[in-house]
C-alpha cells in the first residue's frame, strides 16, 4: 500500500480489501517484516485500532450499556441480558470476550516486537508502543466492566480478567493464564496509560488523526474514566482537568448538536468536531470495494432491536434540543409495529455509516463536575461545568447557581441526571448505575450477576484455570 499513514481511512482500505497483515501459520505477525519499517509498524498499529473498533462496536458490546437500563426498550431477544439469565455458552458473550482479546493481542505484538526489529527513530518507536498500550488499556477497562466481578463497586480483590501482556501463543501450548483480581487489572491499566502519556503527541499531523488516535489528551481522558470507575474521585478530577486545560485549543464543545451528530441518510463522510476526544470515524472508512459498518445503525434506525421509551423522553426538561434534534422516528416504512416509536438520531444512518463516539469532551466535563462535588461539596467549579453542558442543549434555561443545591448529594444527583441525558445511547449508563449503586432495568438482579458470565469455552479449554463468575455457578 502507498502512503501508510495511520488514519482510519487507511486501515479500512487494507482491512476491507482483505489486505490485512500477513499471518504466519501459527497466526502470529511476521514480526521482522512488519516492524522493521515505520510504515509497516503503522500498518500493524492501524490493525490494532481497527480491531479495537470491532471490539467496542461488535455484537452487544456498545448497546449493552443502554438496553439493560430503563432508558431503552428492546426486542424480546435481549430479555435474558436484562434479567441476568445469560447462558455462559451464549455466542454474544463469547464474541465480546474474543473481540477484545483479539485487540489486546495485536497491541501486545506491537509492544513486544517494535524494540526488537524497528530500524527507525526511538522517538517514533516510543509513540507507537504508547499508542498500542493505550489500545490495551481501553480494552482491559471495557473487559473489566463486562466481566470483572465487583470491578465497578470497589471490590478490588475479586476476580477480574486474565492479564495477557505478551502475544498469545495458542491454547495448544498449555500456558493458560488465570484471572487477575480487579485491583491488579486496574493497576495495569493505569500503568499503561501513565507511562504512555509522555510519549504521545498533543495532536497528530491532521485533525482526523487527533480525533481517532491516542494523544496526551486521550490518555488523560481515559484515565479520568478509570479513576471514576474506581471511585478515586480526586484522581478522576485531576486527570479530567488536564483534558480541560487543552480546551479550546484542541477540544471544545460543539454548540450545534446537529454538527456533532449530523444527519447522514446518504452515508457520506462526516467530520469529527473538536468535541471528540476519541471516536471511530466510520463514515470516512471506505475503499474501492466496500464500506465499514458500525453495527448500530440498523438496530436503532429500524427499531426492530431498540427504541426509546416515552418515560425517558418525558424526563427531559422542556425545550431540550436533545429531544427535538437527537430523537426521531427513524424507519417509517418497514417496521409497522414501531412506526410511532422514537429512536436515537445519534446513529441515524440505516446502514451503520455514522461515526461512533468513544470519549467526548462533555463526558469529561461531567466527570470533573461529579468528582469535584464528591470531594469538595457544592462549588462554583462543579456548577459551572454542569451549566456548560446543560446550556448547550437548553439555551433558554436559567443556569444553576450554587444556592440551588442544599447538599453535595443533591448536586451530584443533578450531575448524574445530566450525564444520563447527555451520554444517552453511547454505552455508558449501565456502568454509571452500577458504580453509583442505583438499580438497572431489572432492579432485582443479584449483585454477583451484574457482570456477564465468563464464556464457558474459556473455562473448559483451560481446565478451570480461568474460573467462572460466582454468580453463574450458584443458584
């Protein structure tokens, strides 16, 4: 391929045209050929980002954070997930596990092989390794929220997920890795991020790269999410502040919601605005033979899988543009049972050609507001951040004042409500409910079943070295 700069456009070209990395018979990268040159390593790194996108958006991974909450109705197929009755042999569960570990394995290959085979500058080597470590960190954080028993409720000694930090050599080696506890996985995630940030650029050579690849800001943003999940609020605020310090030079709220989430019935390339700290720009991923699919458009647009309950719509304040602009009726032809139901406009292309947000500035602002309120009580800092996000969608609303909140708890609940509305259908709400001890759609789910089961094949093939989540081994 020519011009092997790592943009999402490029890695889509080589993946969608089946020009993926050459694989050895053992299904490992041909290390010397790939990692010798800067261009080859960029190709490998592009594969890592592409695999990460497939993990984040594949199967139920992205939507699970919403359809198991009161904010999204769904077809009967998803009821077992609502009720925590998921079979450990469920293919959707296996797909989540496999896709994320595939992404991690690609990152591990880059981390291990760059130093050994690279013939280009050490500075560039450091950057590529750091981007791979970011990919690995994000993948492990997602795996924890899916499979880590108690990972979102401060139970760090309980089983998390296996920490595979070198390229996987195959099950036939017998070298099985058991589950590290949640605390150890979090520790590795933090280590990967903090040791990478110094070697990541502030911005890449073009804006698409800045919005779709790891940068210093992306690292701090992910770190703020990690600490929020860990309930380490001072650290969460400090990391979020480092992102906010880069505004407006690098990041900035997009005041027009329809520029942030544009209409895209034609499936054409759409720009990522400065609000995106990290996104998968699916709309720009095209080649001569095919286009990428975000795995979201069909389920939302046709409402065969998901639609918005009226109770959630009615929870918004009057005049909220997130209702009038970011909710619509989608399909008005095929799904006769749901023609009058509303769906999200965030993924309005029926063929899944919309960009997919992973981290937005609005999330980081609300993380900072919540974290500061939890450590410092009612303050101008938290209220101002809350107002900035709220006023974008309700420009006529009277801004909050500190005097409007009689206690820190009241302010925190208001911030959490804003977070629920602002980040709706971006895969966050389930985990926000769990980490703040609030009920899911089914309020009677046992605590030890608020995680997915470990895929049974992983338990079986490792002869029990990888253990099952306790909630799925007891009646």
